[in-house]
């Protein structure tokens, strides 16, 4: 593998926080809000949508599955394409796919039409994940990377709150057969507005260097330094230039970065199984155990989202102060212990809020820890594979926990606890043998 000696990566990390970084993070990080909006809005309007289109319960369940299948395919394919052709091209294509898919869902009139457009929507959002996180990790200065990634992840909860409020408003003010259509039209228009906002975003200089485009990377960085009057730091490092295939990338990930990939797998598994598992058994299992009416479910989900948003903000700062390894290990352990509260707590509302305060914030440290540890030339590919593993796990968790609940309620809760055990063990081992990335550049870590 060839290497290029350059000072560009050091200069990127030397940048102070500027208005450019703020606009950059908002324009790309809003993907998490869209992802959450899409997941939750379907749950909110699924019943009225199924009734309007005369769908059976089995057909309705496939509307969720087709989105997740699309996300799996999109994460893998666009993850590789983002490493091959650049972050900027891909995050335009994926956002347009999402916008098109969700907007046209609002015009569907049959099962197969809606199934196809839910797949396209998932394809776009799944692809967004790999390209967006790679671009953010490569552009944000190292001393801010943990809190920025953590804040973006925490914004998922803002998206779920927005979806809940949007669905409640539409269902309260419009006939059911029209409300669900406007919900999807709103999501499509929102994404289209963000496409315009992203035009000012440059390509990742780190990706450009990894492909040998040093001059283009220099021009992008120099324009930022001149605009904000930043004096370049004089320090160079060697950056690998990768010209291999997808097979070569996967081989490097599984061989050279095997330990890091296993850690990332544990993180992706834990994040998705605990989230999708919990939001499934909360309305179907836990509320029955507490004898709560269906009308209380949106309120409980709102408690969970608010708790997760607050916790996520706190954890995002902790990962840049006490470090990723300590923060992740502690949050995973507390979340595992708190999940057992559903076995004996009398106050379900407080329990949901306290549990979510920690459990929903875990992703704010786990995602950054799992994604910043790869070199730029294969980061999006690795993130895409991890996303596929996570979403597959997320698909399997709900039926497994609901099956366990049919045997005994406590087995379902203990199943959720066991998912957390995977994350705790993963972070505990990483805290002993893994790299602490707090304040370090991407090149130092990888």
C-alpha cells in the first residue's frame, strides 16, 4: 500500500470550532432525526394506514420489515460506494432516495406499492448512515468528535418526539384515511429541504487524501483556515492510499481489524436489540403487566424519548472528558441493572424515564467508539457492515422477546437484560485491551 506524507490531517484537528462546523454537523447529523421520525411515524399511523389500504395484520407487519430490509441493503452497498466514490456524492443520492421513497408512500393505494416505496425509503436511510458518520468523524476536530457524535446520536430522540407529535396532530385533525398520507408527505418534503442545505458541504479531506487527491483536500482546508483566520500547524503524518476492491476492504477489516470489528459488532448488536426489543415489549407486554390502557402508550414513549435525549447529551460530553471506555462500560452496566426494574417496580412512568435516561444514551458513546477506530479508506464499508449486523439483530429481537413473554413475563425482561450483558462485556474487554480514542486524531487511533 502506498503512503502520502501530508500535514492536512493535523491541520483538520487543529481547527477551532467554527460556524462552518456547526452548519456541517446540522446538515449531516439531521439524518438521525429523519431515521427516528421514519421509524416512529410508521408505528403511529400503521393502524390507520392498514385500515385505509385494507391490509391484513400479516401484510401490515411487512411494511416495517421492508423498510428494515431496504436499510440493510442500503447500509452495505452505499457504505462501500462511499469509500470508493466519496462521502458527498453518496449522501446526496441516499437523501434523495429517502425523500422520494417516503413522499411517494403517501400516494400509494396497494400493498405492493407501499411495500416497494418502504424498501426505497429504507435503502436511502440505510445508505445515509455509513456516509454521514464517516464524513463527520473525518471532518470534526478530534477534541470535539466524541461530544459531536454523541449529540447527533442523542438527536434520535428528538426525531421520535417530532414523529409522535406530528402523528397525534394529524390523527386528531384529519380523517384517518388522509392523516397517514400527510405524515409521509411531510417527511418527504422535510428531507428535500435538507438536500438543499447540503450543497455547501465539501468532500471529506481525509477521504480525498486516501484516494491521492491531496491538492483538492488542501484547497478545502485552506479555504476554511483563511475564512476563520486559523494559522496552519506544521506537523506531518503518513496516510495510506487505498486502491483495492470491496473484497480487499472486507479482508482487511476481518483480518487486520478483527478485534475492533468484534467490538463494533457487540456495540451494534446491543444498541439495536435493546432499542427495538424495548419499544416492542413496552406496548405489547409491559403495559399489560401494569394493566395500562392503550391510550397511555404514546405518553410512555414520550417519557422514554425525553429521558434518552437528556441522557444522550450528558453522555456525549462524558465521552470527551472521562473517555469512551469508562463511559461506555458504566452506562452499559447501569442500563443492564435498570432493565430488571420492570420485574418489580410499581411506578411504570418513573421506571421508563429512568431506564431510558441511561439505556437510550448508550448509543451516544457506543456508536462513536465503534466507528472512529478505522482508517478513512475503509471506514464507511466497516460502518455499513456493522449497520447490517445491528439491523438484523434489531429485526430478530422483538419476536424473540415477545415469544419469551408468552412463556413468562419475567423471561422477556431477563431477555432484555441479557442483550445488555453483551454490550457490557464488549465494553469491559475493550476497556482492558482497546484503544482510548478521547482527544486523539483518526490517524492515531487507526
